[in-house]
C-alpha cells in the first residue's frame, strides 16, 4: 500500500439482528475516504484501525458490547454507523475482538479493553464489570510492551516482550494454563510454557479458541518470575 492509496472496507454475512444474509461484499460507507489498516470482528460488532491510529467501531450495542451504534440499511445498500473509540490521546497500532469485547494495543505497547465484563475477560481486576469506554489494563508489568493479543470467547492471551505469555478471563477448561480449573482469573497472569524455569521460550505466535489456547515458541534460557494469580470462584 502506498502513502497516497486509500483502502476500502467491505463486509458481508449476517450483518444485523433481522437475520437477513448479505451474500456478497458491501462497502462500509461510514469509512469512505479513510485509510483502513486492519480490522477485527466479534460476534455482533467490528473494529477498524485507521492509518492515523484511530479506531472506529460498529455493530450491536447490547450488553455494552462495544459502546457502538446499531447497523442499518439504506436504499443504496448497507450503511454502517460508526463511532470512534477514545484512548486518551494514545495512538493505536493493533485491534482484537472477543465475543462481546474489544481490545486495542497502543504504539507504546499498552492495552485497552472495553465491552462486556463476563468472566473478568476485560482484565481490569474489577470482577465482571462492563466497560462502555476503553480502559487501560494495568495488570502487566509497568515497563513491559504488549505486542499482540488474541481472544477466545471469554479469555485472552497476550504476548509481552517477545517471550512472556499472559492470560486472563474464563478458566473452566484450563484454557489459562494455570494447572488447575477455576471460574476465572480477574487480571493478566504470566504462565510458564515449560516446567524448567531456566528455559526461556521465544514466542512466535499465539491463538485462542473458544476454550483453549495455542502457542508456538522456540527455546532459549533465562529465569522467569511467575506472579501468583488472582482468582475468583
């Protein structure tokens, strides 16, 4: 993509609660003229990251899903009412979406989340509170840089400083990798991929399914300090 190019965002499928299927791509008119760089989709909402670092959201606002606007239709096709998320002036570099949640990583590696707080999936250490506006997740080490987030339905995994993996949210199937089952973990917790604490793994990629987590890593050596998880049952 050149500096002068303008990207176009398209969507199709089940685009509203009326159940009508959109069987071919339609342009998201609310972003006409904007240079979109990446996107993410939850169950009933979408996020679009622009080259300027702004994030626009659209979809269903039920249950504080994203503090977004409802989708609608016009005679010329599908229109997508958009609303810009606010991050206290931070420029965003990547976005992710869970079932009813949204996440954004700033250029300096800080993470923001908002939406439905079920199973503490937002990571704010406030139980299951909903957040209708983006709020910074403060459970990571102060000087750390979060490089990527992946979302399951009700849990999240984050790659921090290239070799640390943090998880939070629902843990009914052990998807957080803590070695035991619980209802949820309310704040991000670093896990060990190997029982040998002197083995430092460089993480190449990570992904989350509905109730499981997958990580690709290669081995090195260093000590890891693992904090005690804060749980609620």
